[in-house]
């Protein structure tokens, strides 16, 4: 009685915003099934040309009462993804998880830093990448990805605001349940995720998941310590994002506790 379904909901981003945590936590819900890997169907041309049946073949089997969800953080910043997703299903519900843009930049750098260390490639200090000739290097991809207003504008050309639910990534990590309950309501699902599904892991410093008699934490690559960043550089980042954040708040009729 199961079949593979095209997702009725997609977590569209943002990279280093908490997409994996959100997906794993939603997977607790009996009416949700999740794709195991990031599919990159709508943002990578080489996958998109394979067609919708290829996309469906990567989805998990589900029952008729279950919602299929996939997450690919690259969708949010992709110029093509909004139109392509709209072409597939104009009434789809989208989940967007965001965090403080400066924190997101540092987290983005941290992931690349560790990947380079593990691959024995040369690494640069955060400040040496973010500052060029004494000024903020606004062309740095990690900074570009944190311009939420610029990317959101593209999504709002194709989708109404009530189709996009924004999850506060900073809150999700500190207190998961209220954010997940908002998602349940947005997806019109019965309330099934409970506080007993989470426990705080002192060693890792974040919440882990308890469901079906099993306990699991996010991969060790999550929650890595960030480098200590020079205060002057931090202030430059805060200052740069301030106007973009204000514009984003107006766009989505909601404020966040960001610098």
C-alpha cells in the first residue's frame, strides 16, 4: 500500500541554517517521511534534465496519509529553483529555516575549513577571507548566501507568503518543540511531536532525538566550534547585514532576534 510520491513539502534552505536538524526532527512525526539525501533536483541543471520521474525515484515509499519531504539547502539561493518548483506544483508548501546571517557566514566558513583540513588542503583565516584591502569582501559566497532579502525576492515572485513557513534556526537549536509545533500547524498535521522526543546532550551542547525507542544525535560534523572572530570584523558584518535584515523583516512581516 505504499508508493513513491513527489514531495508535498520541500525544505528549501538555507545552507548552515539548521536544515538537517529540522528534517531529522520532523522525521519523528508518523505522518512525515523524508528523503535520505539532498537531491539537488531544482538547482543543478545536470539533475533537472533527468526529469520528474527520476526525482520521484529518489523519494522514500509512503502511505497515502503521509507527507513526503526533501531538503536541499541550495534551493534558497538558486536563481532557477523557485520557477522550477512552481512549475512542478504551484500550491506546494515550503519550509525555510534561517538563522542570524553573521552566524550563518561563520558556520559556512567553519564547514569549508574542516572539509579542507580533512582533505589536507590549505586553509585561510576567517578574517583573511572576509576582509579584502581593508574592506568587507561582499563577493565572498558565504556573505552572498546570507542576503536573505535578495533571495526571498525571487521566491515571492512565484509563491505567496502563506506558502512559505520560516523556521527560526536559532530557536530550533535552543528549544525545538515550539518551532516544530508551528511546522505541524503549517502542514495541517495532527500534533504528534512532544517534548519527550528530545533530550539535551551535554557533551555535544545541543538537543538529540528520542523516538521509536531509539536515541540519535546529529552527525559529528554538526555543532562544530566556530573560530573566535575579531570584534571589529564582527561589527562590520553586523553593520552590512542590518539593512538587508530590515528589508527582509518587512518582506515577511516578521522580525527575528538577529544582530
